[in-house]
C-alpha cells in the first residue's frame, strides 16, 4: 500500500486547518519544476519570507492557545442580538397599519440577516468556533439565511478563494466571472457595462453568490463533472425553495390574519417588507465584500508566481491581496469583522473578534518588512472600487489584454499545446524508466 | 407529547424558522426551553465512595425517558468548550420526582469525569442526548435473572436492580459484582442496603478479598455453580471491562448458553502503544498529511497531527466521529475486530490502524 506515499507530494506548508471543511491552504505545486515561488521577492529574501511565516504562525498559535469562555460568550451574545433583531423585526413588519413600527421592523430584519450572514454565518462556517464543540456554531452543520447553500459556498469560499486568493485562473472571486476589476483579467465586451452590472449584482447579491456556487462556468469548461454540477444545482434549488417558502410564502400567509384589521393588502406588505430586508442585506454584504479585495493597490498574482510557494509567501500573498476598512466597533461587528480583511485572510479560522488584537501584530510586521497595509474609510475604499470598475471597463489598447483578440487566442492555444507536450513528455519518461 | 410541543416541532413552524430550528429561538428565552434538544438541570451531585460521583438531573420536556441499562450522551461546557461523554443511567425508572441520575467513576485522566467529581455544581445546565442502547431488561422479566458487573460497569446494572426492586418484581434476582477492593467499589452503601432486600447480592473483591468470602478471584464457572445458577436457564446481563465480558462469554458459549447472555462493554481499553501492529503510515487524505502510526486511535493520531475532527463520546457509541476509511486495516480497540475493507465508514475514536491506513480526513 505504498501508493499513499507517492500519490501526493507533500506541501512545504504545515497543516493549518482547524476543521476538515476548511482544508486550506494547500500549495500549488509545479509538477515539473522545484523552483520556489517568486512572490514577495520585491520585498524580502527567502530567509526573511520564512521568518515572516514563522512570526505569523506564532501570532496565530498565541490566539488559538488563548481561546476560551470569553470567545464563546461573545458569539452567543451576537447570536442573541441577531435572534432579538429578527423576532422584533418580524413583529414590526406585522404592523403595516403603524408605519414607524413597520419601517423599524424592516430595518431590524435587515440587520438580523446581516448579522446572520456576516458575523455569525461567514465566521462560523470558516470553523472559527468549531473548538466549542457546540452544534449551534459548528462550521460543518451551520446553514445561513441566504439562498446560497452553505456546502457549495464553503467550497468556493473557504477552500478555493482562501487558498488561491487573487491568483488569476484559480480564484473565481476575482470579478466573479462578471466584472473586470484587475488589469490582468482579459477584457470582453460586456465589461463596458462594469458599473451598471455591479449595481445589479449588488441588488441581488445573495442570488449571485448562489449562482457562483453552482459553478456553471466550471462545468462548461469541463473542470467539474456533470454529476458534481447537477448535485450543486439540486442543492441550490432545495435551498431556494426553503428560503422562498419562508420569506415570500409562509410569513406573508400568516399575514392573512391581519386582513380583517388592515385590509386585503396586509400579506403583500409583509412580502414587500421581506423583499426590502433581503435587499438591505444584499447591498451591505456586497459593499463590504467588494471593499475587501477590489480597491486599487490590492495585488493579484499569476499561477506561475505562486507555484511552490512557502508558508511565508502564502501569508504575504494574503496580505498583499486584501484591504481593510476602518471604522468603529459596531461597524466592525456588522461587517462580520471583514473590515479586517487582511487579518481574516491571514487567519481565516480564528474567531473574528480577535482580528483587532491581531492587527496590532500584523502592523508591526508590515512596518518591519516595509510592506503596505491597505486600509481606509468605507467611502474611500468604495470610491476606489468604483474607479477600478470604470477604468478596467474600458477597452485596453494592448491586444493581449483583450480576451477574444486573435493575439490572445494564439497565446492561449500555444499555452494549451505546451501543457499537452509536457504531459506527453512526462508520460514517455515514465514509460521508459 | 403535548399539543404545544407538537406544534413547535411541526413542519409549518420549521418552514417559518428555516434555516434554523425553533430551538435556536426558544433557547434564547431560557436555556431549558427546547422542543427537540434535550437539556437537564443538575439537581444534586453526590460524591460516592471510591472517586465516583452520581449526578442527579431534572430533564426538560424533550426528554423521552429511559429504559434501565441505557446510557446517555452527557455534555458539559468547560471554558467555552462542550465536552461530551457517554454515561450510564444509574437511577430507578420508578423514581417519582421526574429526575434521573448518571454515575461516573472519576478516571485519573478523564477530563469530564474529574470535572464532575470536583467542580460540577447544582443548577448547571447540561446537554444530553435521548437515552440510547439496547442493553435493557425485557418487558417480561423471567423468574430467574443474573446481573453481573465488573468495576464501574455496575452503573447500568444498578439501574436495573433498583427498578426491579421499586416495581415489586417477585422473581429471583442474583447480582454478582466484581470490584478490586471494598475501598474501590462504587455504591458500597447502597449495595449494603440492597443486600438486606430480596435481591441476592454477591460481591467479589478480586485484589483484597473479604475474609471468609464464599467466592473469590476473577470470574470462573465455579462461581456460577456455587451460587446455584444454571446458565442455560438464566437470562444473564454482564457489563464491565473487556476481560470480564470475554470470560463470561466464553463460559456461556462452552455451556451452550450463549443465547441467554446480554453484554455491554463499558470501558474503552487503553491502547498498547508498543503493540507489534503499530507500524506503517497513517495518511489523512483530505489534509494531505502523513504520520507514522503511533499505535494510538486514529482520532488521537489525527489530533496529534494538528487536525480537529469532530467527535462526541470518544468511546465508539455516538457515531459523531464516523468518517470514511479509504484503505487499510483497522482494529476495534474494544472488540478486537479487524476491518480491512476499502471505502468503509469507521468510528475513529475506537479504531487503531494496523499498517498503512488512509482515511478521508
């Protein structure tokens, strides 16, 4: 049974994952070349990169060793606040005859959905609270108030996005296959409509996240099997049915009880309130998430640069590929502490409430190695994202940057042929040896 | 089940609470309030002799009751982490005050049993499962019954004896218990008291026998002869360490009485880390980690490798830790059974690898 030894080449990165659903990070291995990755050589030497990795590992370990009752109490407080907001919100929208309560109800329900998706859902599903062994905050079991099924979101987010962060052709979150947000993405005609498309995506963001998780593009490119794709579709349909049944059928039906008091339109008012609450959540989550990776000065990488990277390089790629948003404490809670995007990408599996504390250590290291810590107010980062969308929506003059130009097509063909040649050569050398 | 509980666990209510459950909302009002999750409040912690404790609990309405001999998953939160272990119910089913109890012997390395023994206070809310297990008395108890136990395996048997006594059972009940010494024995006072009732109580101290004891030493077929028990005609329950169960099982098999025997392993035997089969490589396929087989359980080896697999009881009962084994042979630490199939699901808390093993972890 020696195949276990030969099947996988061990990554130079030590195991880091706290839970099996968050199997990051596995390094990209170049099967033909042992040459170490080039990421970060502009800033430091390989020795320094290793030291950088060790220092960040130490920060992570210090927090993990310190986890305990206060972290458990915190997430339970947030859950309590979320439940309270949700229940009060649902009561409020049952009072369409009293507009102040009705509007407050919509806002509270929106806040409840934001807390559920961000500080609770996103973080719990990262396995940040798995150490508590409490089924309510277990990353493998948690399901969020969102049409995207947790399982597929976790694969696309925890594994793909957090492992291959900002690597072109691997991180499907660079522009979400819809927008051109980086100069190294190929330009297509639809990118002329970058800004209006982004606006539409913002309004229906949960549906976008769901669609992203179905991975139609991956299936059409032959990267996932038909069975895998159909299973994704089935899970998505099941989750959609549940969410639609709850928000747009069951609760409005309960509103029929109000018809004698309010009038025939009571169920419609409740339906409308649910739609608005979902849109509030969509807008907020879109804004926060777009500010995490898309402002100017956030770096992206080519697959070749990241092959055979070390732990320190993996950390550095996360740091260079993320941006923070500054703000006060309640703001950070509402963003799920994703306003500490840099810290989140360095340590996706430590409870998010620890990010502010960890940020101090990260800033010291940034200073030590002369790096750039990308942070700014929400308005500044948003303006930067909008500018990026506008700039990269314009047709580039370089034909190699245009996706369907003859030059790009020839380049892609050459790359495909080169890869095929390599596979063939490897097969032949195996046969002869 | 009351009408309120029925409503709360109905499908329309589940649709309204989706994707969470109604218990996620109820528990915010009060920790004991739940439609489906079993919780209990600790009423009393009785420190028994010999490092054992009995925890008396009042469960919430979700608790469906127990049959004597069953066990329950018992979760208690310590410094933010819920620790779950499986304990046997030790109280009588005929108890009228809606409480029940579990009894636990504090194991020197047992985190939870030590916690119960030293720190658990009345008023604490604990997280339970429904009672589980099929090591239970039949509906119609036959005229002669032998209950045998060893060490802390006494707890489920204690529940059986107490229930039989309280429910006015008139048949002959023989209770044969093995402990190392009187000082080491659980429930000493209760056993002394039981001995005065109709139950025939025989206690054997294997290391420090009582002077003039009628039988001595580890279990032997002569013990049964001495007590006038015919195994082929006596329904027998045995619970305790693997060694006791093995000798009782072999004796009954030899006498052709295997169908009269009901067994429950009680303690996960400590694994011999120097065993000859502690060779090869243990591979965690999903995490792409390989480690030299140390001879410990796969769960322990996974934890030593920095992984954090899900687990519950850590003794092969609750199935929380079950994962897929891709290849290789494993040995069950309790039964010694060896499984070498590919693609089978195993409980990693009670399986040790033999040679190269690859698991989906």
